[in-house]
C-alpha cells in the first residue's frame, strides 16, 4: 500500500493505459502480468519495523550519519571495505537519487563507484534499458573484480 500511495494515479490508471498502448508489442502483456503478480506477492512489512525504518533511516538519516543501531550494534558505513557499486535511477521515486548519491563517499571502500541511468525504480530492473545497458555494465563491473582476485 505504501508504494500505491506514492503514485496513486499511476497505480490505478496510468499503467493500464500503458498496457493498452503496448498491446501489440510482443511479450508486453505477458511481462505486465508477471510484473503485477510479483508486485502483489510481497510479504507485508510489520508495522513496527516500517515505523522504525521511517524514523531511523528517513527522518533522522541515522545510517548515513553512522548512528543507526541494529541488534544493539552501531552500523558504521566506513566499516564497509569491499568493492561497492551504487546503481542509481535518475527518476527513481522509491529510492530518491539524492538518498543514494552519498553512499560511495560514505563507505570505507577504496573501490566505490556510482552509475547513473535515466530511468525509474522498476526500470532499473526490467526495462529495455536495463537489459541493454544496466545489467551488462553491472556484469562487467563484477567480472572485472572477480578476475582481479584470480577467480
């Protein structure tokens, strides 16, 4: 319901207009159905966890400020020293780009890179752009680091 409330017109109308407009595109209707089933298959997030996430992460920004506690231990992003690839959708309305941009500078990794793509949240995973550009670049980034370790 949280995602639906962020863009009610889209979730109630626009996506079906898109389905109609793309009815002749091969595979579009099938992908639309699969995507809808996936969207509606989430396990509900417990109310208390949702409230804590909103308070701790969004309202007070405790993760970026290294003041977030999980299981009684403080999370310090500078302790993350493995390679980091931060992939940002410039039109993401679920994880706003400004919320993601600071990650590469906040972690302790010497190998932190950020990639930007002109798409939204779901477009990062399932769009034509994702299949043609995003996933190949992520794969190349992973392969480069895998080979660097001799694997």
